[in-house]
C-alpha cells in the first residue's frame, strides 16, 4: 500500500524557516512528480511547488525566492525548505505524488507563522 507522510510543520515566528518532509512508502518517489499544496483554514487548497520525476522544479509566485523543493532518492523523501516565512504562509501543507494516472496524497502537516 502506498503511503505519503508529511512532517516538519510547527509554530515559527515571522522570518523563520521550516523544512517539510514528504516520506513515501510503497512507491519510488523519483518515478513520480511530487507536489506540495497548502490549505489555509476555511480556504481552498492551492498549489505551492512541484518537482518532476526528472528533477525540474516550479513554484507558485507567492513562495518563489523563499522556497526550495528537493528530493532525496535514497530516503525516498521530498522536502520543502521554506525561508522568510510570513503569517500568510500559515496553512496545512499536503504533498501529492502523481504518475501514470495515479495520485496519492499525504495527511498534511500544520504550519503556523505567528509572533
């Protein structure tokens, strides 16, 4: 069975950093395009960043320049490094892996940016 498990969320002050992890089991993450989404409370889920199976990356304008998505093939894990965090980054962050018509979601990890 396929499982994606996000971790690394928490409470951080504005200007701080967090590294989120999306650990995959049951699939080889390097074969999949993996994306991060976020969903603020009461709002819709929106795309944040993508790393393709080939390693290409893309970012939403709201996080570009502050965020890096990367993958560790040995750990079968995708990371989202977020710097200079802002209160508007507060949300539940989800990862999604997709390939060949299949998609899998994790359960999410809460990021709260507040002083």
